[in-house]
């Protein structure tokens, strides 16, 4: 109606420009409009760098990620965070936001009247359809990453939620719809069902949460914990549910929602000061961290463990706290922050641990010191062997000693340990040795078979990190032979790229990108090259690698000059 009214005005006053501010995209064909969306993480970094009031410590890669995580790229919230960070640290701000689910900062922000009217239309209605639609909106607002409608229904056991309720929210522009799909496609790959994830934009979510009583948020959180961690979480048997080959949701929604829910549960428990509630919440947090680290989601583990440690009460036992510190140190080691990992390992070794935990602590500490302090790493490896010479970690310790000492016959000894490890089911050890040996082995059919074995065993155990390393080495093997990647190898390289994109492991990520680019470039696969460039340039901008971005943009333009008419 507003658009039609504007057309009437311009028909009689041709020199008049009519600007309409709306929460909805115009539906009239041919209408010109500008759609303002939140900044992505790379643009958030650019925004912070250009902001005159931002201190240098807030422009680092980790600080940018933290600010983006809590503001979701909404400029108004970024500005609000910058002001708050004048008087508190970034970790304090994060803990404050998690501890109070209703602390959305709305008191400092203006809420569009149209948003207030749209929400109140549902919230205050006596109509049954509107009541159910309001329930759906509240549930979605409690799940920041959104969810598939068929799973949301489990959270409204006393109310039937149907697609028409979601349609009403979509018509009111209170939700968005995201399609869960892959970055790129490989030839011959089977098409999987693409799930539609319903989600609430940040401004809508914050406004809705501000209207819901804290007791209702707490109840909804506990019901959602049951959905994500199983019915037995209260009795100490929490386990994050996964969906395998027939998912009912996408992995991104599951992991992000589960982390927010676990943190919120812990914050509620700490606020009540009830020991049994705190114990239940810590069990859920442990389940999340166990799942996340076993699936090699290192980047998520760094942020979540820091949040958990910021929420734990002072009464938490050293070993309970130590679990999260150890997980944090391991995750930081894998993401390249070895120095901070060493500091945590040294502190944890002051505690008395059972042999199993002590061996694991020593092994990870030794890995951190292998390049910088090899003598200390060898001493730790020998201590592991002394404690339990028959453990899988002992095999890894023997491997570390051989790699550090680099004797003439070390290659043959490593091969022997690898075979022994494979026989004993120590696939992680065997795979690590195989990948290490592959770096110095000449091309051969035996090497190809070995790398395929590593990739397959890692895939079976959902060791995405090792699988990605094997996929990259295999792709490099085929590239050096100057042959096209086999369909399976290409598919696995794409999966490796997707995993490394999310984890921001820059060295491996750049390798996966280069191999994929060469493959797509050789067959002039423009759509996949464009998709690859889009995602890679995002990570490069976060890492301040604009020159790499320009280099590949130039290659793309040279190959297909019709794509762009500019020089880089």
C-alpha cells in the first residue's frame, strides 16, 4: 500500500523522491530498494579498524571474532559494545551477556515501532492461531542459530505447531529461512535433502526475549537441553545428539544452539546457588566439550571453554575446572596458540591426576614443546612410557622420540610402530605416523593406498582434522602426477575445505584452497571457482591477507574477462 501511495505522489510530482523505511522487502516487481543486513565477520573487522574509538587490542583476530559472536554484526550493537569495553574487559563483557539472558542492551537501542506492533499483535492476541504463532516465535528466539520446524515441535509438547504458524511469522517479517547446503558440489555426488532452518534476526530475538519472563526462558532452556542432550541429562548422562547420515537438522544449528543452551543452563544454575543444579549444568557443558573436541571443532572449543570458565563459581573443584582448562589448552594448541597452551599445561601438572589423565596431559604438553623445546618433550614422552608402556599414548610417545632424535633407522622403526598401532586399534597414532611418513616418501602406489587408508579410518571415527590432512595429501599426490582428481578425492577435498573454513586453520586451509582452485581452473568450472573465491576471500580478509585475495581475483579475471570489467 505504501508503494502504491508513493507511485501516486511521483505520478503528479515527477521531481519528488520518496524514501520509505520498512522492515519488509517490497513485493512490487521492478521496485528499487536497499536491503540493510548485519555485517559479516570480515566487515565487522573492517568496521572496528576504521572506528576512531576502538583500542588496538580490540582489532586483533580473536577480539574481532569475540565481538562478532556477541553482536552478530549488527552495527548498533557493535557501537554499544565498544562503549561498554571502555570500562570492562572483553571477557567480562562476554560473561555478563551470557549470565543474563535478558540483558540484550535494548534499553540503549531504539526498537522500530513496526517491530513492536508486529510482536504485540501476536503476544496480546486471543486468537488460537496467533497464540501458537507467538509460542513458535518464543521458541525460535531461544535458539539463536534457528532450527528445523520438525524439531521445534518437540519443544512445544502441549501445542501443535504447523507450517502455517511459520508462514505467519514470515509474512510479518519476524523470521528468516536458511537452507542448509554445501559450499560446492562435486561431480557424481548424490543430492541430499536440503533442510530449511527457521531463525529470528537478532533485533527481533532480543525484543522477544525482553518480553518473556525469566522463569519461562529457564523452562524453555531445560526443555531444549533435553532435545539436544537427551532425557537423562539431569541424572548425569548427558550426551550431545548427532544425526548421522539422515539428519533432521544441520550441524551448524545443533552445535551453536547446544553451546548457547549449555552456557545459559550453567548461568541459571550459578545464579540459584544450588549445588545439584550447578552439577547438572557442568555435566551438560562437559558433554558438549567432549563432543566438540572429539569432532575436532577446535575453534568452537576455545570460545566455549573460555565462557564456561568465566561462569564457574569459585566453589568449583580444581579437577572440575581442570577439565575445561585442559580442553581449552588442547584446542588452543590445535589453533596455533601454543604458548598459552603451555602455560595452562604447566599449571595443570601441579594437580594430582589419575594416570590416564596424567598421560594425556603429558602427551599434549610434549606436542606443544616438540619444536621449541625438544629435550623437554622427549623427557615427557619417556615419562609417559614409564607410567604405562602398553598404552596408545606410549606408542605416540615412542613416535615423538624417534622424530625428535631423527636417527638413521628411524623411518623403519616408525613403520613398525605404525603397523603395531594399526593392529592394536590405535588408529589416531597410526594415522599420524602415516601422514608424517608421507611427507618424506616418494610417489608410489603404496603411498596412495596408505593415504586412502588414513582418510577412510579417520572418516569412520569422525576425525575430521586427520581426514582433511589426508585428503589434502592425496590431492597433492594426484596434482603432482598432473592428472585430474578422481571423483571421490575431489569430494573429500571439498569436505576438507569446508571443515578448515570453519576452523580457520590457515595453513591447511590455504593448501586445500590452492588444490581446489587448480582443479576447477583446469576444467574451467566458473561457478565453483566463484564460490571458492567468495569463501576463501572471507577468511583471507579476517587474516589480513588482501594480497592473496587480489592474486586469485586477477587469475579469475584473466580466465574469464566477462566476469568483471575492472583491474585489481
